């Protein structure tokens, strides 16, 4: 747990700019809200499946209260004019022993730069190190970027279920 809570790694965007991948911290609340403010309704809907204008205190507490065991959250931090800015995040939540649900969101201006792929790689490594056996995800059928990313990592369609949502699963070695 301590390891995931202190997680930090340096990566690079496709254009070479450095991006820090690190554990979400309790004092990130304002920066997280700033990132949400820069994210389009379209992207928020793809992440949360419903139109989102903001978050209730309860939702915020849930998203910020990370124990790094059953709920692990990483952010992507970029330097913008000398100031660190959160431009993406990914998290997994253990839903039953050995199995966690994973999801991501990247600020629109930074999509297509590799951040989603990098976050996936780091979260999958943390999940594996934590002894998890399977990652699962739910994706809207029209979300080609997310589907492409998950397929790249070997996720397979898990069940048909509701036609509005695609269920995916990845067995961890
Ligand atoms: C889905 C999302 C997380 C991907 O993050 P990202 O940083 O843009 O992803 P990457 O840059 O690593 O690209 C991943 C793949 O998607 C493709 N992609 C990225 N943006 C795309 C777009 N707008 N349309 C089609 N494909 C796209 C990339 O080409 C890449 O494939 P490649 O590696 O073969 O080139 C991001 O687009 C996002 O936040 N979307 C809105 C929220 C969302 O859908 N969350 C998913 C909920 S599970």
C-alpha cells in the first residue's frame, strides 16, 4: 500500500514533453476540480455515462479518499508555464477479491498524446504487484479511443449484457 501511495514516475508525451505519473494526494482536490473544469461535457459523459456538470461533496469525497489498497488512483501532471497541472487520471477500485474496475479520463487538450496508455500501463503494473488477478471495465460502444486502448493491452469483451455498455476484462499474469 505504502508503495502505491508514494508512487511517482517520469514519462513523456508523444511530442516529448515530460509528464509525471504519481499517486493522487488529498491536497490535489483543487487541481482535480480545475482539471474537471477543463474537460468537455462529452469526455465527462464518456467517463461517467451521464451528463455531469459537477460533483456532489459525497462524490468528491469518494474520488479523493484513496486507501491505495481497494482504491488506487494515479494522476498525470504536466508543467504548464512553470505550474504543475493535473491533465489526466486513472483509477482502479477493487470490486471483489482479486478483481478491480478501472477507468480513465484525460483533459481534452491532452487527449491523443499517450497519457491514457501510460496511465493504463502504470495502473496495470500496480494491480499486478498488489496480487489482483483481473481488471474489468465498462465502455460506451462509441468510445473508440478507450476501446482501442483497452484492446491494445489485451482486454477482451467479457459479456454482452446491456447493448449500451461494453464489458471488458483483462486477466493479469
Ligand atoms: C479514452 C481516453 C482516456 C484515452 O486517453 P488518451 O490519453 O487520449 O489516450 P492515448 O493518447 O494513450 O491514445 C490511446 C489510443 O486511442 C486513440 N485515440 C486517442 N484519441 C482518439 C480519438 N479522439 N479518436 C479515436 N482514437 C483516439 C489513439 O490513437 C491511441 O491509439 P494508438 O496507440 O494506436 O495510437 C481519453 O480520450 C479520454 O479521457 N476520453 C474521455 C473519457 C473516457 O472516455 N474515459 C473512459 C472511461 S472507461
